[in-house]
DNA sequence: GGATAAGTTGTAATTAAATTACAACTTACT
DNA sequence: AGTAAGTTGTAATTTAATTACAACTTATCC
C-alpha cells in the first residue's frame, strides 16, 4: 500500500503530535520530500524525534526512507502490480492487466535469477557438441523458440515436443551433449524421465524450471525463475514469457562468449533471409 | 524528463568514474535508492565525492535529492530503458539489459496497442468456426503457443509452420474461418501470399504484424505492436515477447466473452493433465 | 482524590551521512 | 618533455538523523 493512503488510514492510531505531523505532510507532500527532518518538525511544531517516530510507525526505516516512499507515492503509485483479470473487465482493463502482470513477473524474475548459474549455463552451452531443447505443452513453444535462436549459431541443435522423439534423442546423447529441459512446474513426469535418461548417458542437463521441483532434482544445472503463477489453475502466461527472456539471455551470453568473428556468422544467416522478404523501401 | 532516461541519454558525457556509477545505478536502481552514498561508491568502486558529482551533473541538489528523483522514476511510467548489449558486458550486465529492454518494449507496446482492434479481434475469434495460426521462423513459436492456448477452448485450431501446409490450409478455408498471420516485420513474402489466399477464400485474416507493412495490407484486421526492434540486424527478442503477450490478451478476451459456463471447460482440460504430473505435495 | 503506571514528548548527546576544500594524478595538447 | 585542463580521491567539515534519557501528560486503581 501507498504511504499516503497508509497515513490517511491510520490517522486514528496516531498520537496528538504524530497527527500534527500527518496533517502537515498531507497538506504539503511535495514540500515534505524536499525538507529535512528539522524543517518538517518545525512546520508541524513538534520535535525531531517525534517526526522520526512517526516515520517508523508507518513501517519505514526512518525519515529518509519515509521520504523515498512518499516520493514514490506521489509519482502516482505502484507501477506494475500483479492484478488479476476479473469477470467483468472490459478490453481496456484486461489488456492493461495482462501487460502489467507480465511486466511485474519479469521484474520479479529479474530479481530472483541467479547470475552465476546463467554464467555456468552459458559456459556449458558454448562447449556443447550438440544442444537439445525439450518441452511439453506450453513449454514446447519455448523450446521451439530456443531452437530458432541457437540454430543460428552453427551448432547442432534439435528440438522435440514429442515424448517418443525426446526419449530416443535422450538415449542417444553422449558426453559433451547438452539437454535443456523446460517446464514451469517441474512436475511433468515424462520430462523428468527424459532428464534422468540424458544424465545417465553423460549429457549435461540444464533445467529451466522451478527450484526444488522433481525435474530440478534430475538436472545438472537449474535455472529457476520463480514467477508466481499458478499454472495448475490458469493458463501459463507470464511464466512462459520469463522463460523466453531467459532463453534470450542464454543466447546473448552465447554470442558474446563466442567473440566477434563468430558474430559475422549471424549476419550471414540474417542475409540469407533477405530473398524471402520484401525490402523495407518497397512500400 | 525521468532521471533514469536522463542517465542513459547522457552516458556519453560522463567521465570514466561517473560511468561506473551510472552502470551500477542502472543495474540496480531499486537497491540504489536504499543505499547510502558510501555504499553506492563502494559498489561502483569510486569515491564518495564522485557519486556526489554524478548526482549534480544530473541537475539534482545532491545525493539524497537524486535518490528522491530516482525513486520517482521507478514509480513512474517508464522505468525500463531500452539499452543495447555491448561487446564487453558481463553476465550481470547483459542479463539486466535484456530484462529491461524487454520490459521497455512491453511498456511501449502497451501504450501503442489499439484496444478497439483487440476487441474486434476477440469478436471475430469467438465467432470463428475454425482458427488457424501461421508464422514462420521466430514467429512460428508464437503461433505454436497460440495454438496451445486456443486449443483449450474447444474450438478447432490448427497451426502450421510449414509453407506448403499453410498454403493448403489457406486454400481450404471458408467463410467463418479465422486465419491469424504472425510476423514482426510483415515483410515475409510467403506469409503475405497465405494471407491473400485466405482472404480470397472468404476467411477473416488477422495480422499480428507491423502497421503499414505488406502483410498488413492483406489483412482484414491488423494488430500492430510497434516494438522498436531491428530484426534485420538482431535476433527477434522483445518483439516476439510482445506478440506472445498479445496472444495472451486475445485468449483472455476470448474466455471472458464466452462466459462462466465455458470456463469450467478450461478446468477440465487442466484436470486432464493431472495424471501426467507429480503432485505438489509429493516432494 | 492522590499514587502510580503507561504512554507521549522534548532536550541533549551521539552517530551517521553528505558535502566541501584541496591535493594528487591523468590525459591531451603544444 | 612540459603544461594546462580535466578528473579523481583523501581528509576535514558540515549537516542531518537517530538514540538515550528525562520530563511531562494522561488514565487507572485504590
């Protein structure tokens, strides 16, 4: 909750002096954020510690922290909140909500992601003899996308969304091969099996999945995203977007690791598409 | 102008140490507003006065004032700026940049998207006898994802990433069928043909593509996203994420339009997956 | 109605943070 | 190589915020 609202709501629990402080702040919030504690105390005609106590009562660390919160409240509230779509939302409402909750999810993922593991995953991928991407259901399209990205790198890449093909592919994997298993929940039995089989055959298994899930336990390396989304109830949306962004990050790490010369190769792939497209100037 | 943008814009006018400060702030803006000048100086490996000078250069009164502005930027409209990955970025840097530019792209898309067209697209989709999703290359995985979503709705859905299959499918389409063509650039010749063929056969063609592109011209309805990404040079990243979110929005609009009874059907699809998964409590 | 305990407020001391002044160093140009 | 402009860091200073504690207020119980 926004600090300003909080002040209004807890006006009753304030003491006399604290209330004076609240009044002054509510009357000139913009001035407050540019005042020192001394100035504010003077305006409210109370002592400095009173102002400090007031801030603490609002669950902030102290006066400077309180000002930060207040500044954010003034800049029209919280930006991306994970708001759920409701029955009677119109197109405007649900469009905004989906955009915002996706952004909130990405923001959460960004903060939770483990850079070290990403770095190790990039290491492993750059050294792979062959890379396989496996996913089922909604994660299958993420796997496809990954294939589309890594394929440009001139590395053998395969992608299967069929359990039988995945199984065969996993059985044939050998040391130096990298298998990437994608599953938001990490509880898809078939995929856990695939991971186990691949590992038994000495492949390195990277899991793009929930930390501590059954799938995670079968993996050499786990890239967990921790997007709070209940895919048991809702369609996978934000979780899958976060997975895609993770793939983007791995692909980017890959290109950077491979150096400049290698990037010319990317250009070649791009150029090869030219014939199949209308030129920009054409219209 | 927002301080974050200002930092990005004036990166060139910064000195070496100031740039270090800028990088640290851009990488962890949220941490910054809760740090002291000493902590930030240490993180950026510069002296405290350097941080102070950095703040002044950005037309703030000093460090505390700078934090206030930063807090407001974070709360405000566009916190995430589209920064490009550079040669010598480490894992931390490129991870942050990709997350941020994706979020910036979503934010841009959110502002540009036309709610009316979305509403009309939802209309058309809910009344479709059959829905087809077509995409090539990176957009193929978006098409797959769309299939995975709409398939749950108990409507005939097909998805092809093969030109020949797409062509045959388009030729066989009839009135009441909806064809969704996905292409970021809108300049993929084959897909333009598909759209034209489908239209000739009286299908409604929805284009998820750039406004004013050759593909757009062939469509009945154009959902344009206007994500500034040069896919001629770089791999499609943010653009494709935006497309996915758009698909999420259409799917959501679809369920909402179909009413409560229909949503029980979704639950059934979900329940059918149960057997293939480990239960949550299992581990 | 006074005694006491709980709660509130302010003063003064302490601690922490930010800023300034200045010196050392680096870079670019002559 | 020498010099001036610009950049950076150290140490001193100033300012701000917090803590500890004492004084006061209010409410409650005998």
